[in-house]
C-alpha cells in the first residue's frame, strides 16, 4: 500500500514473499493468489506492495525471457499487487530443511553474486509500476565474517564498483532507477552501522546504500537515532527498511524464559543471539549455543535474531523489540523529510514458530495494519490515488 509523507514523498509499504516457499515461477504466481491477494482484501486497499523473493532459477528465466516477465507483471496487476523492491539476499533454497549459513552464499567475492543482483535489478525495472519513482534490491552484507581474507575483500570491493556501473547501464536502457541496499546482519562482515560506514563508505550514493533491518539493529543493541545519524553523516542512504522485530529475554537466567527460548532454537534458520555488558556487545552465532552456555546470563537481556510477528507477543516471559522498531520508523519518517520510501515487513519465520499459524494471510495482514498504524501516527496519510 502507499502512504504520503508530509513532504510529499510516496512511501511504499508491503511485505516480503520470502515467507512463502516457492523456487519456481509457477510457485511464485500461486502464492500471489493464495496469500498476497487475500492479504490485500483483508486490508481493504486497492493496491498492496509485495517485495518479491525470487530464487536464482526464477531470476534467470525472467531476465532472459521478456514474455515471461510480462506474464508475471500481468499476474501482479490482476490481483491489485505491485512490486517496487526485491529481496536478493537468499540466492536459492531458502526453505530447505537446513539453511543456516548457506544463506550467505554466494558472497560478494563470487562473480555469481554480482550477476544475480544485476539480473534482479533488470527484472525489477520491468516490474516497477509506471508511476513509481524508483526500485530497490536488498542484498547480503558482503559475506559471513569468516573466512574473509584481504584478497576476497578487495575482490568484493571491485564488484561493488561494477555493480554501480551495471545499475547505471540498466537505468540508461530502461529509464528506471534501481538502488541496491546492503543489509547489516549479526555475524557478517558488516553487522552494524559502524561497520557499514567502514566497509561501504565511498560508494555511489545515488545507486548504493543500506537496507536497514530493524531486527538486526536491535540484536546488535544499536540505538536507532545514533545509527541513523551515523549513516547520514557518512552519506549512506537507507535504500529500504525491513520492518522486523527480534525476540528479547529480559532475564535469560529465568528457567521459564529459557524454556521458551529453547522452543525457538529450531534447525532451519540461524538465530544469532547477543547481550550487552558495559557497552560491549557479546554474542554467539546461534540460539542453541547461547542456551548451552555460550553467552552470560548476568549481563542483561538477550536479544535473538528470530523475526517475530510485529503485532504479537511471543511466549511469556519473552517479548519483542517492537518498541525499538517504532523508534526506527520515527527516526526515518517522523521528521520533516522522509529518509526512506520503501518499507517491507519481513517476518519469514512464521513456519518455524512453535505454533505456526493456521491463517497466514490473516497474520500478515495484521502485521501490515500494525505498521500502517505506526506510520499514520507519524503523520503519513494513506494514498488512494
């Protein structure tokens, strides 16, 4: 759906389709009918944004066959859906039985990552609504942190320069501007906004920036205002916000809290867990490692990279970082100028919750309504034009 910021900026709000399991084009089209269109109907809006996640084979097909790309655009239009952003972080197999660190492959030192990202940008240029100002593609924050020797870091940096050149060429060919946002994530080469400034500074700000994931920001105990100021001072635009919440255990020594956390330590996705002690952030790579003694319980709350539904509390006494997300939204859109125009609700973990929903479309619609209400509370108005 679209909202209008007081400064006149059109802000696009939608949800990410990586919550749905689909590795081929027919599966992608089926999920539009099964989930996205019912979500739109429940929200009572004429248009709903859907940030598509497209596996590599689908991207290859769409980028090489104009007729197939046009078919997907028609399917979106028929259901009152629009796409202004793609999630190009997962390459393929995002709903395999075990994903964990495989989601970071190929990384930005691998030619396949550059090729995939530019292909996604070309596909998005063909899907963008005619009246959309620009599109966005989110990608991984270079690589998992290790191994990352100097030569691979140098190769990745050269790839980013080629990425900017490739995006400029796409704009010249299509007339559509696509920006790419690198998404800081715990455990990666770029896991904080400070590291984003260090590793991504000096890139073309017209085409490259940051995809800010609010869950990741909270897990790293980054204060939203300071993080946004840091990015702004470095000239790194927030290309896209992934509206998401982490899970927090206020007292990780509490047996009841530990039991509830144990139910979230599932085998598919990585759930990096952090705590803060005297200004330092301590962490482990997965929730099970924390529960097995890898993280102190006397330093303060634990925050876990488990994307929790925006509107719902987890099993008590656990809570979410919804207040932190609200502060991020206020920092980006509560001022005189909109600092981000693409917002994507990204709760991809519905299927691995201890009690998965029986009505996924209803849950997604409620999340989007929660986000819309926070945005209208900041002075944005729904745009029905």
